[in-house]
C-alpha cells in the first residue's frame, strides 16, 4: 500500500503522478474548452500539438527520474486531455482527496484508479457533492492550507470558478488542526490576463520562506497583502500580468533547493539562481497555452 505524505509544497519529493499528453484528442471545439487561454489559442490557430506536448512532459519525467523520484502516469484514455493531474485529486498529510471537477472530466479520475486502489480506503476522501474543489486551488504549507476560491453569487456563471466555500469548510473539518485560509480569486471566462484559474496561477510558495505572487490575481487586496506580510516583502517575487499569463507562478519544487521551471522564464530563473536554488529548465510553453503548467500537471503523493 502507498503511504502518502504531503505537508508542504517543497519538501523532498519521492513519488508523483505526472499527467500524460498521449491521445490528447486534438484541437477541441471552443464550446468544449474550460478556460479562456485555450480558446484564445484555438481561435489564433496556435493550439499546441500532441507530439510537442508529449516531448515537454517527457522532459519533466526524465528530470524526476534523475532525482530518483517514483513517477506514476494515468492510464491513457483515447482522445482525452489528461495533462493536468493536479485537477483530479490532491494529497494533504496521509489522505488523498478526490476533486469534484467539471462533470465531463469524470473519466480522468478513473485513469488513476490503480493508484487510488493501492491506498488504504479510510485515507481516500470523496468530498460531499456540494463541495467543488480542484488541486490547483489547494496549497499545503505546514500549519496552513491555502485555498483559492470564488464566493460571488454569479459563481455558476464562471466555468473558471473551480473551488467553492463549501469545499473550504469541508477541508477545515477534515483537518481541524490546520489553519485553512481562503483567498478570493479574480475570474474571467473570456480574458486570460484577468483570470486566475487556480490559486497556483497567481501564487506559489518556494524554498522554506519565499513565494511567487501576482497581485491582480486576488480580488481582495488585503488577502494578497496578508500573503506578502506572511512571507515578507524581501522574500516575494512579484510577477507582472504578462508573466502571470505565461504561468510564471506555476513552476514545481522537487525539494527546498531544486525547482523545475520553464526555460523561457528568464527573469524568474535568474532570480531563483540568485536566491541559491538549482533551476532545472524544461520546455513547457506549448502546455502552458492551456492555462496550466508544471504544478498543474503534477500530483505529489509522497514528500519527506
């Protein structure tokens, strides 16, 4: 049986589910898209090709193997986009929590049944049906669980609103010893530069005390300011609206000292190196056209 263990975003990674771009289903219809960035690239004729995305994901898989990390992949479903494994489940401590995701993505969950079935049943949590949650909105940080949400009355109008307050409350009940802190995110169905699809699209902690953040991703300025104060201004890397659009905050930590980042994130990668991080650079620009990147396509199971 798998012994899950996730207490933060940056402890040494030992096992992870990495999504797959195989049998991706080609270019979707605009009406079937879940985010404005994918729509933008479909209309522009620049939607990513399966072969390119497969190569990008293999580059990440190879780095994991270099660091002796156990890599699981979803079972391939024909003509199904299974890149973003973070959407379908997330791990907190020794529990895996199944995301209540968009109904037409249900089949993606069953592609990891072979992993789910190798975990003690009492550690497998399915949230009540009224709780909407996706792993990109849930950031585990030691005593805290940070959760991106949207609580507006027009929640149902936003296909980009993925985690609701019912889920925030459920997580607090599941982990009463942790502080569950929610953050209202800016949502747009049409403008990717005004849309924080998940919390990790505008914020991510790195190392032991640092973070990447984009102010405009937060609807409420004092919630953004709370994070700045929590980490300390000198430990924050502020990203611009263009950098958020390219997913600068959606990198991935192998350990407190090693980060996988997109090779074109020049300003960020220089800063990370200056802070003492080892930066493993990969091509991931094609996958980022679907408004998700390295953190979105990884589901950590075990960290030290």
